[in-house]
C-alpha cells in the first residue's frame, strides 16, 4: 500500500491528476474548507478522500495545483497548518508562477519548518488512456518523480534548483499559449478583411504543423482566455518589467480579457475562432 | 519574346525575384536614380537592365518591392513619372503594408491615371533550385499571375480586391515572424534561469515542428530584426490602435529594436539565440 499523498487543487488539472493517482492505487487526501461546491464535486468525482487539514499534514508530499494568483495564499494557509506539526509534508508547488514568486513561496514554506520543492506541469489534464501532461520537479525530489511515474503519471526531474521548473513553465506557456493567442489575433484580423481562407491556405502550404496546432488551439482557448490573462501577466513579470518583451505579454493578457469578454457578451470573435478550422 | 517588366526593388527580395525572371527570359527594367551603391550592385548582379525612369513607363507592369516605410514614397515617385505618359504601367504593390496604406497608395496611383493592383510576397527570396516565395495578387491581375507563374515564380490570385493581399501579408507575417520573436523572448528568458535545455526538451516532446521552426528562426532573425521593427508596427496599425492586440505588435517592434541594438553592441542576446539550436 502506497502512502497517502495530499493535494489541494480546486480545478480540472488537479482533479484529473488526483483521479489518475487514485486509479493507480495511491490514496489522495484533500481538504475542502473554504472551497466551492464545484471544487467539492470535482474532488468527489475524482475519488479523492476529503479530510480535515490536520490529517493532510500526515502525508509525506503536499501538491499545490491552483491558479497562479492563489499560489501564495495556499502556501500561507499551509504554513498555518504546519504549526505544532513535527514533520509536515514536503510542499510541492506545481503552479504557473514566475521564478521570483517561487522563491517567495519557498521562504514562506521554509519559515514554517517544511521543505519546499519547485515543480511545474506541462500539457493538458490526463484523460482516458492518453499519457497526460509531464510533471517537472527540481532534482531534489527524485523520489516523488519515481512515485508519480510508477502510478500513472509522467514525471521528470530538472537540474537548477528553485526557479528552474517555474522558468520552464513560464517559457513553455509563453511559447505555446503565446502562439495560440497570436494566431487568434491574426485570424480575427484576416477575417475582418475576408482573407481568413487565404491565410489558412498560405499557412497550410508553408507551416502545416503550425496550422494544425492553431486549428486545435483557436476554438479551444475561448473558455480558457479568462484564466490565461493572469498567467500572461505572470510571464510579463518573469521577463522583468524593464525589458521590452514584458510588454508583449502584458498586451497578450489584455487580448485574453477581450476574448473572454467577447465570449461572455456578443460572441462575435468567438464565432470567428470556432469557425476558423473549417473556413 | 516576353514584354519587359519594370521593377523598383532595392533589397534582396526584389533582386532575387528579378534574377529569377531574367533567368527565365523576361527582360526586367529598373531605375537607380537616388538609390544606393548596394542597390546598384544587387541590380547588376541580378541581370536587371538599368534604364531612365521614362523608359520604365513603357512596361506593362511595374512591381514595387520596397521596405514598408518606402512604399508610399515610391508610389508618389511613380505618380510623377506618369505625367504626360498616355498608357503608364499597372502599378503592382507587393509590399508589407497594411490594408489602409494599400488604399492610400491606390488613391495616389489612380489620381496619376494608372491602374493599381494589390499584392504581397510570402516566403523567402528565391535561391538556387528552390521554388521561392509565393506572390499573391488581387484577382483582377490574373494575367500577371500567369506571366510570373510561366517564368519561374509561384503566383496566385486572391479574391477580395484592394486590401485582401495586404491583409494576408500582415496576418501571415504576424504569425510567422511573431512566433519567431516570441520564441526568441522565451529562449532568452529560459536561458537566464538556466532552463533553455529543459525548454528545448519539453518543446521537442510536444511540438517537434515548432521547435524545428524556432531552431531555424532564432539565429536567422538576428540580422533581420532592425528591418522587422517597422513591419511589426505596420501590423499593429493593421489591428487598429483601439484593439488590445495592437499592443502585442507594438511590443514586438520594441523587442526587434532591442535585439538589433544588442547585435550592434554587446551581442549577449545574439550569442544565446545563435546557440539555441545546439543547447
């Protein structure tokens, strides 16, 4: 019997990771105090065992899988739960935070007497038979990588200490999501001039793999655009505000919000992006 | 014997297009008044026939292949040359200008009594046996497309009238060059955190074609970055300043200038981008 693992993860990614581990025989503990009804529903559907926070503290590993804006808040909650606990879990931050934020989270965790591991998740939530995303962990967490790898997930270690996994996540998302958002901006602009089909034809001739990626990403990003906005701002912070590249990601965040507002409103841009793969 | 074609094109793309046509038996006329010594050298190496501007006016087609900032200036020069000419050439604008600028160029050309055709060039200059770029022309220039296609170049027509070819160029360049510039920003940021190799490995696993594109583009864009900056600003204008997407391209223009300044100066970023394919 594998030791239980603690996971606080209100969203789709965390629930899917938890479900995969449960299906492979790992007991996954979670706490839901202060969480929403949909977080509860996802946790129960995933087969997670809902416990009081005190019981979470008995796990050897504690995985934080939350939106970037909540990463520090969860770290502070965890620090509070550590009070009086002799051997708290290792706190593993898997969030899309920039390396500076990771160092700040590390400080909070270590001040509470717990160990901190920097990590990240690249890819989509695991689903069905697909292998799912890859979890990257700093190389002092090789034991956890082996455990995850043995129980249905893909995990690797990364040299470089605290910040390297966060930097990898920022750069990978900056390319992957950045490309999707640039593609959306250009598809919308081309369609305003009735040139969307010519753009598809030209891209298909010279960049067929990129076109296939956009065909998937453009309809797919619509419901995610609201969530991506703060992630783009986290990438801008990762660049450093003094660099001109930071402005690219600040503008991508504004573009995300405009797409999300359109989806909640008139839906004109959304209709164009949904139709793009078939024009 | 094919009728001569007029081409004013001081740069590498125009010279290469001209050389390809000359090699396929089309006489290509050009004028060099007010052009630089390197423009002259390129024109002569390409086998273009240097004539006075009056003689250019005897051609049936006049191709404008200049940096976007010079497109309007050349149109005004051409309008001057048209004075007293009974049947001036059709003015074909193949430049990376936004659709609004294309409409303004059209007005200048038509006021001078000549016909205007909107077009664009997608891809790299033709070289050796490679097919070279594709020239897109509005569908009222089918005759020119047939001529180019019969003489060593790839050409297609595009429905949509004036503005469609310009919109296609903007959107295609906005994706193609935008992806390269995002990749450069992220490769530099990842390397600052010693995570460049992890980024390569992760991209290679999930996006092998995109990684291959970046491996080519990152070293390749360095000498082009200075020239790309105004092209990114043209794309920002194409979006319309009121849209948040415009800010993406304004920031990409600033990123281009920073890369060009680095190349002219300390060369630290240039060294990282050159090394990227081999880390």
